């Protein structure tokens, strides 16, 4: 016959663990989302008995969303009238500070690079100075 003596030790741990789980629930934590620090559980329980006050067991939280790195490109401000994000050459309008594709504003990259203060077609109407009348809109 086999006597599995070590099982008793485990069940003892289990008792502590179930108290820890119950404590977690009492403290509004989901026991399935915390990992108790096994080595500190017994000491903690003893301390609780001593203080006659049960407190949340030492634990770490399991993290679910940790693995999604924040993509920097998502922080980009509004781009152009076509709503396409950062592709190809873009310029920042001097009037509204929005980035545009020159093509979407009836301009070319060369025109933008030549002009010291490029505007979008909207601001272009408001600032009709030395800009060729390419914007019919
Ligand atoms: Zn565009
Ligand atoms: Zn503008």
C-alpha cells in the first residue's frame, strides 16, 4: 500500500489558498486574476490571526493587456482631406496646421518646396497672395 504523505502538506497549503481566495473576493479582487505569493502566504495568515484582522494576501496581478505595445503612429493628428495617414510626401498648411498631400490640394511636391508658406486649398482662398490659381475649389 502506498501512503502519500506529501499530499497532506499540499492540502494544508490548499487551506491557506482557499482563505486567500476568499479574502481576495472580500477585497473585491477576482482570485483568478491574482497570483498569491506562496512563500509569504503562511506568514501573512499568521499575522492576520495575530492582528485579529484579515488583510489581502501578498499577491501579484496577472496582466492581460501588457503585451500590446502602444503604436506611436496612432497618435498622429488629422491628415489631409483624403484621411489617409502619413503616406508619401506631406506638407503642413501654414493656416490650419494640418498636414496635406500636395496632390490632394491640387499642388505638386515641387510647388510646396518652392513656396515658403504652403497653404491648403481652404486657407489658400483666404490667403490669395502669390499663389498661382490652381485651386478651383
Ligand atoms: Zn491626401
Ligand atoms: Zn489650411
